[in-house]
């Protein structure tokens, strides 16, 4: 492991930077080298134009469920994996829920922001998100006026989006709230209502001035805690939980070196030894969306995106509906009795769909696993594709035992795949 | 114009070759967690919409009742007597029998100290047991039953301390800080689908393997899940309760009785019955609902007795507010304040408790609140369940002994 | 989708073949009716006078070629494993003769199917009169020979008759099938006893069997001989032997949902003693008629179509109309009779409905005060409207309106307007709680008539227009005609038509529904993107598949000029339903 570039390393890269890859792609990447794989991931940025255009009638339905299905369709299409991966990350970081916003168009506009600007300059992204109508509605930024500043918005900007806890005081929150007065939403558009703006001088993080909202954001971004907060997010998302303070500082510096450009920073990250180290591999419990997407893309399976989105919801991650301002807590909070049952049943059902007739669902495990010739080859094929880091321990023995139960090749494929997908080892990404 | 979500259909994939688990596997995991056998159970039934207390527990001796409700007042002769002054709605005969057996307590005039006519806000208060928490506070996001579940889960991390029965979202009352109760509509919802009969054996070995960190955590979660699913399937294979009427509430209570009798381990159950927001033409709708409630509760109580677990279960029935004393122009009633709550169970001190409503002494046209709901909670949390209560209110003395 | 295509082909193929053949003259006196060969215990009987023509035709008919060349046909061919020509050729090779010609030979002068029941199991019997006895014999030999090969038997084992009954050669093919051939008469049944009975009946001097059953002649008096197929059902008999499906059919009158949706005639069709169904099909149109006899008296009759009904007139049709209907719904009667008509478990829903309606009428008793004053004849008009600039929905739908005559129109009309106000208010309260746009009421005059409507605030420009902007609800009253429309423009148009006397009195004395194919095709095409996305997101299709299916759907609508459905009540105890589909001209 470590610095060696092989199929396991390629799998690790594709599952983190995108949503996994099917067998031929992994084989190609293993042969073509790390940089070629990175070029592939960073070059694919566009979806089918008709699929993108299809959002227009969907938004007219005023319901979030079809929009959830549409985003899942983009993810499952695997045509712009890095874009969607990063959009999902920002959706969690700048968590906004349709349960309160109640407007599918606004939610879609916010996601489009993450998709368009997610890989660009973070400072630009923050400025744009702060003005995003869905965000303003979500954080009550729409009712923030001189004399009655609403601190909710300012607090979350400081605590969650830009700085993180511990780097500001309550006074900073109040002063920042004053800076944002007058910001609002009118008929789904950002508006600045000058009559509600508090134009007086404010003191935020030790800086004084008659700040408006944008200037306040710039003040925050100049604080050294800012790049560390962003670096922390990137490291948690792409490398592993609880990065050390030194590592966060190091990558904060790199972020600034890259002029806050997320794409360039990520490229460096995916080229670093740290990323391929043993400590980084399979160091996170996979969230539901990434779990279902990685599984489907890896196996080359097809299912109606609406159903896949609902499955992820049943497992605890309903797109556009994070549970609160902090987004999804992730990690161990993904898994408890109810959600493990959902994971188990959905993944088992997917494996069992091989060779069965079902509307819209196509699973060909034989093709997905590289056409193993006989039942005896299935365990190794499943390990190579699904659990490339797995050694010859108990789980692999179990797969081999199941593969030698003496049933048909198709049945062996179903059983071995089901066991592999429902093993806890598979849920570490 | 909100359109409803599609209902989930991946079920269509579960077609061939699904082999049910052999129910008789002796599981190490089963013995490992301290199953809370024989422990006390709390069943909470929420009547959503604001139940009209005055037409449920009718103060028929007060002339004002008939004066203020010319169209919807219930005839004295048809009521089921609870005491000299009050009778139960004519359709609640079954529950009246439970009262006659001394196993139903009626507590008058229960409400929140900060009355609010909004369904959302009132339910929030009852769910969080914190009427005074300001908006945006975390206190508003955790429920009283969830807090109890957290406590139980602290002692038994691999059990399922609370279950929400029925479809729909998890109610706020069931949200804990750590524990998130699963929602189950019926046994099918907790069924485990396996690709092969041999998997159960394989998993037992694999999940028992030593491990560290996240992997160990996942294995433990998986073990809990499989154990719970197997217990569910064992319980469901046994004969279920009989004598229940045909209604969704009755079916759900039947499931609860089976789970308690089968020592599934859950100690807190939440159910709800909706439709009580009777602003217009109240009579037929309310009658239908209270009939369902009464028949289902009575059948549940009989089933518990038959299964020999009557001493272990207390059922608490409440609504987010009562309704105004006078009827409105549409032969219905509007949102009010205080209303009666029911406590049902063999351990309950049956009878009428609290201050009966006085229709000559209303507050803004509503029945006055004479008891704080948190007093009932304190009783149920500490007095019945033996856990830390959510408030410092004095517990109301409603249990035998 | 495949089923639709297969079904469509099964409809089109016979019609195509049928047009190629000159109509057969009915030979009235030469031989007994096939019905006389069926035993009396026959509960379903069908004849296909036009089927021989179907077999004689082929794939070369211009309409078939047009169908196969259309979007629909292309989709079908792309999904089929072999082409129809190849499939027929392969059968011809194995059989030794053209399958279609073989079938034509066997059925040239009629084919009939009878279904009876023995011990709860269905018994089928087929009787066919062919052209030439020798040819029929040869066809049968070839078919049996082929069957023998399929089952690995010697040809000789099957080709010769296994026995004789009354001069007919008889073949016993396992327990499931018995065949007989005598001259130009071919019989088949899955029950040997049945076959014997048929041969016995055939030997009688006088016509007997099913033909002599009382009621059969009356029910089938409409047979002309040029239908494609017709069928007769003994519903009372079937109810006793074939419990489930027929029971459901007969219970339809007790289903409030069906009564409301389909109306009293459709619901009561299955409750008659017997039913007759007739199908005519040619290149220009399809006609399907169903008549039910001996419809039970009882509560259901009280809400039934009146005998000498004179339905009121409706605003005249405009070319752009997508659909028009005149339906008879005695809502007051349904509510009044609910305890007798409907099972106990649905009665609470009635209570709920009246409770909700009362809310809109200020607590008034809807069942006594409002419903009886609304005429049971309700007109429905579906017509596309022009939306306001900037408020054209991204998913545009045609508008719909209900036109109903009111008694005491002055008083009731006011109450309806009041109810509309309340409705708008209720919608707005809920919208406010969910932060959704509000409906703004508007009162306008069309000449001297008031139109009360409500519209949503115009959406912000450039932001897309939601589905809800299809709804601009409106009500109006012109003398005694009350109009409730989903869009103000339609209401205003109808008001104008009513006031100017541009109305049509519908013919037929019963209910009537007509749909324009072009309008349906337009709706499909206008919403092609939305429909395709639904296929992609909810059914897992690819963009190509989904778009192709939407085009096929539009092309099916293109083939229909107009579809009409009507109901009649010929006598107090009989009901009739008819379906007419006019196809578009070739090349359109």
C-alpha cells in the first residue's frame, strides 16, 4: 500500500474523488498511472445536455422529490463525478433543507451554485452562497433589518461556513448581523433593501468599518482561521475524520497558495502521499448517497434514479433535506439499527436483481465482475472489484465458502455479491 | 399545490430466491445485551388535531354544556357514566368497561402553561416538555421520549429502547440526542432479506470477530440489527393477539402487545391517531374517531391481560389541546386549551383525577387548564419508568401504591 | 408499453385484413345457426363473422403498412424479435401451408365460441363452418401432422380420426382437447361430453340448444352479420358459477367512487340478466356497443338515467375543444340513498364529505339545501386557453369547466359564489402557512354577466413558471347556468357563448363524451420533455427510450380523429353503452 499505484489505489481515488468506477475503468487506470487517472477525473465535467435541460419541467411540479431524483440521475450517470462529489460536499457544508425553504426552484438554484462554483475560488463561493435566496430563507436572513438584526444568519456564517467555533465572540456575531441588515429575498431573487440596512460603523474580528455584508465576508475571509476551516472540511471529506492540527495548517497554507482555488487544492491533495497512505484508506463510514452511487457505478447497475434517491433517504440521507444547519453529522451517526437494516435490505435486493426481470432495473453481475468463468472464480472477482484492500482473512474465506455451495453461476454471483456488499468492511470508503 | 411523494418501490427487486431465516439460531449476541425482560413499558398514543375533551368526557350536569352546544351536545342518556357528573361519549362503551374495572384514569384539564392555538407550536411543547425554550434552541429539537430512550440506550447500547409505530416521520417527542428510534408499521417493516440461508451462520462468525474503531462499531450495529430483526421474526411467527377490531390503530396496538409479550426489549412505543381537528360538522367525524380509539384501547388492554403482561404496561393518551366550550357556526369547535388525558393500565390508579372543567369559569371561552402536562410526564418518567425526568415538576399521583 | 403495442396490432391487423375482402352475403336459410349447436348451459357465446376476412387479408394492406411505417410501428418492430413476415413464413414452412389461409378455410362461413361451466371449471366449445369440406379436411390433417411432430409422435398416430360419432370424425388429444369434423363443420372442446352434446344438437331437426333459450334471441336481435365479432353473456348464470369477477361487476352499483366517476349506467351494466356486445371495425372507424338486459330494479334505479331524458344544452363546441362531456350524476339521490345503496364501511366518508362541503357553504346542510338544486346533468368542457404573458406554465395544460343548471338560481348562485370566496380563502390560508403564493380575487364583467375569479401573483420574470399557474379558478352564473372553470379565460368564453345562445342540445337522450385526438396529441407533444423525464427518473429508461415512447404515444393520438362514448336507457330494464372511434384519414 502507501505510494504504490495499483487497482486498489485507483479504486480508492475514484471512490473518494468521484463515486467509484466500473472494472474496465479501474483496470485502465491501474495501467495508465495515477496522473492519467487524475486527468480523467478532472476532465469529465459535462452531463448529457438533454438531462440537464430536463430540469425545467421538473421544477414546475413544485415538489422536491423529482429534483432529488434528477440530482441522483446526474450522480449515477457518472459523467461529471468530481463536480457532483464536490457539490454534495458543499451541500453538506452549507446545509439548507427544503423542509423549511419549501421551494424546489430555490433548492435547485442553490445546488447549481455548488455545481458551478464548487471547484473554483472558495471566497467567490462564500460570497455567492451568502446571497443565495434559499440560504437566506433558511437562515432567516430575509428578516434582518436595522434595529432588529437577526443573528441566526450571521452566527451560522461565522460558525459553520467561514471560521468555525472558537474564533469569534458573541459581539462579532451581533456586529456581523448588523452588516447583513437589508439583505433579503423578493420573489426568489436576492434584494438589498437600503432602507433596512444599518450603515453605521461596526467592529468585526478586530476590524473597524462601515461594513456591508460583502465587506463583512471579506473580513472573515482574511482571518487566519478561515482557510483552516475550509482545509478542515476538505480533509475530512476526502482524507479522513479528525485531521491533526498540523495537517490542517499545512493544507490551509496550500489552499492559500492555490489562491483559494478548490480544484487546484484538490489536485494537490489527490497527488499527495497522505491521500494514499494506509491511514487514509477506508477511513470513513460511507454515507448513504455515496454508498448507493458507488455500488451502482462499480457494478454497472441501472435503476430508476428516483428509487435510488428514496433508498438513500431511507438510509438516512435525503438529498436537499439535511436534518439541520450542521448538515449530516456523518461518521458513526450514519449507522444505527434502522439505517443498517435499510442498507442491508437495499444492497441485498440489488444483488438479487441479477438475472431477474424488474421494471427499469438492470443488474448484470457477471459483466460487472469481469465475467468470471466458474463459481470458483467469483469470490476473487468480487474481492478485486468491491473490496480491493481486503486480505485473505475471515471475510474472504466466507466469500469463498459461499461461492462453493455448488449452485449455478448466476446464483453464486448473487450470493457472493450480497454477502460482500452487506459486510461492514464494504461500508468503509 | 404540493404533490405527494411517490411511495418507495425498490420492493419490486425483492423477487426471487429470498430465503427466510431459520428462526432458531442461538445467537451469542442475543445473550450478550442485557435484554430488559420484565421491565416496564410506556405506550404513548397521540390524538392529533386537538381532541374535543368536552365531548369525550362530558360534564352533563352543567346546563351550560347544552346551552353552549345546541347542535353538538351529546344526550345525557346515551353517555357511559364515569361518575355522577361526567360520562363518556356514547361510542366509547368499550373504554367505559376498562374504567369500570378500575384500569383507566381520567385527568381533567391538562394543558401547557403557555397555551398556544397553533397545532405546530402546541405539539412542539408537548413533545419537548419545554414550553419555555426560545426558538432555535437545541432544547426544541429533542423530545421527552427521546431523552428517556437515550438513558435506556446508555445502559444497553445494543437494544432498541423505543419504537415509533405507524407510517410517517418520526415525531419530535421520539428524537433523542443519541438515539434515533426506528419507525415500524408492521412486522414486515423490520424483516431482514437475505440472499441465502447460509448467511446467518456466516454473519454470526464474521460479526463476532474482534476489531477496532469504525469497523468494530459497524459490526456492533449490524449485530444489533440482525438480532432485532430475528426477534421480530420469531415474535411474528407466533400467534398474534385476537379480539382486536379492524382499524389501523388496533393493528398497531396488536403489534405492540406482541412485541412486549415477546420480550423484544423496547420499552417506549409511540402511536398516533389523526383527524381530531373538527372545525365543522364535528359529530360524525368525532364519533368515528373516539369509537376507534375506545375499541382499540380496550382490546389492547384485554390482550395484555390475556398475555399476562398487564402489570408491565401503562398507556398514556393525550392531545395537543382541547377545544372551545361553545360550538362554532359550522357545527364544530375551534382550538381551545385544557383537555382530559387518559392513563390506562393495571398499575394505574383508576378513576377521575384533577379539577373537573367548570363551564361557568372559562378563560377566553376555553376550559381552564388546571394541571400542567409536565406533572403527568414526571410521573411517567420517574414514577413509572424509573428514569430521570425532563422537568422538575411534581409528579401527579396516578399509579397504584 | 409492449402490451399496448401488441394490443394495437391485434386491433389493426384484423381491420386491415377486413377491408380487403368483399362482405359475405348472409345465407339465411341454408344451415342452422351455430348457436343451435351450443348446449343450453352456455353462459358466454361469441361469434366472429368478420374473422374469416381477417385471415384472408395479410400484411400487405395499406393501413397495416402505414401502421408499421409509423412511429408506433417502428417502435414495435424495433422491439420485436422477428418481423411479422418472417414469423408467418416460419409457421408456413412447418405447417406446409399458409397459416392465414388455413384459418380462412376453416372459418369461411362463421366461427363461434361457447363457454359453460362444469363443477366450477370453464368448458370451452368452438364451432366453425368452413368453405370446402375437402380443404378443411386437408388443413386439419396438416395441422395434426405438425402437432404430432412437435410432440415426437408418428404422424399417423394423429392424422386419422380416433373414432366416429354420428358420422363425424373425432380426435381425442389428451384430456384437454377433443376435435370433430363432419363435412364443413369443425368442432373443438376441452370437454368430450360437450362435444358429444354439440354433435347431438347438430343432428336435431329443429334448432335447439342455446338458440332456443328464452332471452337469447331477444338479446341478439341486433346481429346483422357484418360485425367483426359479437358476444352474449348470461350474467345471472355467470354470477352463480363464476363467482369473483362477475360479483365485482354486479357490485359496482354499490361503489360510491365508481358511481361518481363512471355514472349510474356504467355501474349498472353488470347487474343485468344478460348482456350483448358487438364490435364493428373498418378502415374508417371502430364501433363497440354493449347492451344490458333485465337490469335489476332496486335502489340503484332511483339514481339511474331517466327514461325520456331531455338533457339541457351546452355551450357549442369549438374546434380547439379537447373533450366535451355531458354526464348524469344524481348526487342528491346518492347522498339521500346512501345507507341503502352503499356498504357500511364507506358511510363515514360521506359524513366527512358533507362536513367538508358544509364548511364552504357556511355550515348549510349540503345534502338537503344545495345538492338537490343542482341539475344532475353536468356538462364538462376541456379547452386549451391562452395564458397571460409571463404566466404561461412550463407544463401547460388545457383548462376544464363544469356547466350545471341550477334551480332557484338567484339564491343558489349567491351561495355558490360565497363558497368560491371561501375556497379561495382556505387555499390562501394554507398557502400562507407554507409560504406559497396567494390567489388574488378578481371580479369582471362579460357584458352584463359577472365572472368571479382568482389568480396567482405573476411569477418573477426569468424564473420559470410552476404547474400551479394552470389554475386561475373562476365561477360565473348566466341565468340558470352555473360555470366553474379552472381558468378564467375559459369561464369568460363560456359565459359569452351562453349569453349569445351559442348552445347545442345534445342528441341521444343520454350521457355523452367526446375526445379529440388532435388535442390529446398536442398535450402530449407540449409536455414531451416532462413525460420523457418521468420515464428517465421514475422508470429507469434512457433518454432515447423515454423520448421514443412519448413520440409513439403522440402518434397513437394522431391516429384518432375523435373518440365518442355515450350511454342510453332504451327501456326501464335495459341500458346501452356505445364507443365510437373515428380514425384519421390515411396520409394525414
